């Protein structure tokens, strides 16, 4: 169907969709607690004519629509949870839930997909099955995995899965594609150093875990500079160090917490191994001992080139080549859509939010113009995917 026709149809929905987005922004719910949000979304989708399945992986929803006899299926995912942030936008529709805010645009992602859902159901200009996935608990990296573990792709088979995220700093209305690794994995390492406490005036009678911790923090930085190949990337950042309570007492132990980010399993394995080796060796050199608890929380978002290229071509056709950005440079933040891309081929991309406040800022707000651009793109991607006989 002609892009202009679809755009005009979605424009006719814009007042109602904007009202929904503002209401969702006004009533944010934290990860795992999206009960009212989920119910409102499900009600709308049923009104549009979708077969709606609730409570997948918690508050997750899948809305399915089949048309014709085409064998293909496509999944499109939007997230719907908010963050534990006190809003400072002064918007008329600012959060009324103290300390909870849609500071990442999930209200916009959800509304954009709902606008596309409405247009797809109204026109049914596709041959196959579309599964619209509304995911909870993205902000804690748990929702995608929970839905998958609850049989998402067995119950709702998809030939491909797609998702997007708004991106401050990218010009509004532009869409950005990265063919392979796009977003970093996120790991957490908790290091506990066991020394021997004592009086601060007699350090020779103690084994000072604070000194050991200091040495470890500095030594860990050599992993990136001396172990990771120069043309690859990794980040090791120390987020917290806790040990001791008094200025004149050497404590028995110190705990260090790290965030670790990279873009490939090989580098991830290397970094984990080197952290373990450095921590144990540094501690031993001071006569202390140490333990490392290493948790792999979310894998890297790695797009499937074929599907990324397909979506890119659709974007050029319906939005215009001048609005499509291609880059090989990934970002070091993470997204649990990575779990879906491990389970099903597909791609993830960014939709520009202009010069807005950054994601997770108390001043952030989603640009409502993106509802139109995103919904037109989603509609065209479904139509192209399901009507393509190749």
C-alpha cells in the first residue's frame, strides 16, 4: 500500500495515540509491576481485532493477527516498563507516581507499535501472521528472557523478530542501522577481598584489604589496554568500593563491584578469565585472599546482517534515503532484546529523538512525532516481510 496512504491513516489516529502515550507517561509502572499498563494495551489490541494472549513471562502480551494463507510470520517487540526516577520535566502529563518515570521512552515505543497495529488491522494488506510483542521488565534485563522461557517463540513462531529504541542525539525522524554488533553485553563482577583487620596505627600487624583493593582496581585497567586486541572493545568500570567504618581501623574485608561491557563472546570470555586471574594474584601478593562472583546479565545485541539490510531497504523506501543512517560503530549501553536475537533472527535499530535530554534523565521526554515515523516504518516492514515470496 502506498506510503502516503498509510501515513495519512496513521495521522488520523495521532490525537488518540498521543493521548494514550501521555496517559501512559502519566501512569508509569516499574519493571515487573506493569499490571495496569498491560491491561490497557491488551484492551486496545482486542478492540483492533487481534487475538491477545496475556501474562507471558509476567505481564507480557502477544497480539496476533493472521491474514490470508501466507506461511510467513513476523514478530515486532516494544517494551513498556518505567524507571525508578523522580520526574523533573514539568510536563502537564508528568508522572503522578512519585519516584517512577518513563525516562527511556518505553511509553513511546508502546504507542508507536499500537498505532502500527491499528493500521495493520484496518487494512490487512499482508499475507501471513504478525505477532506484536509487548514486553515487561526490560529495564532490569529480565523481561525478554522471561517471555522466551515462557515459550514465546514456540507458542508464537516468528521467521524474524524486530525492535527499535528511540535515540536522543540522533536527528528526529532519522533511523539508524548497525549491521552486526550494535549494543554491548553487560556483566557484573563482585569481588570480595579478605585481609586481616587491625589498628590503623599498626598496619604491619594487619593485612590491609583497602590497599589490596586499590591495587586490584588499577591492575584491572590493564586488561583493556594489554589483553584486548586494539581493534576490539571492552569496558571495565568500578562502580563501588565498600570497606571499613572508622578512620583509624583497618577492616577485615573490602567489596568491589564492577560493570563489564563488550561486543563478542570471545572478548567476554577473555575478560572474565583475566579478572579472575588478576584478582587472585594481586590479593596473594599482599598475603590476602579474594573471591570473584561473575554474572553475565545481558548479552550483546548482535543484528543478523540479512535482516538488518532488509529493514534498512524498507526504511529507505518509505522514509527516504536521506533519513537512513548506516554505521558500524556500536554503543556501549545494553538492551535485553539481545536475548530475542539469540533465539530468533532479526534486527534492532534506533529512531532519532532529536536533541532531547538523555535516556534515564529526569528531564527526558519522547518526541510524539516519532509515533508517526515509527508506525509508518513498522507497517511497511510487516507488509514487505509477509508479502515477500523470497
